[in-house]
C-alpha cells in the first residue's frame, strides 16, 4: 500500500514521490551546500511535508555547516572549534 501524507494544497491525504537535490543556505555568513530530501504530492505537484525528512535534512545541514566552519578556521574534522 502506498504511503500517504496530508498535502496542504489539496487539503487531503495523498500519495507522494520523494526527491533529493543539492541545496545551498547561508548560516552565520557561511554558505553551506547539503543534500535535501523532500516529497512532492502526486496529485497537485506541490512540495509536501515529510516528517522523517525534516530531521535528516537538519542533521545534514548541521554537519555541512560545521565541516565548512572548521575548514575556514583551519581545524581538522576530528578537532572541535
């Protein structure tokens, strides 16, 4: 059975597809690129909130930020800032 989530545009539970894309954000003046996972409603094509993806995306964004921040300060990945 196909998983369904609430689409805020359709206002009903709908099937959705999942995608990944490279996303760039600026955090504290540092440009960070990470892989973002997201869902798209199969009915209307709008993005749909997928709870499991939110935590994973935030973790990848956080890791990318700290990796870039360490690189700028000349600190190895094993050291803390």
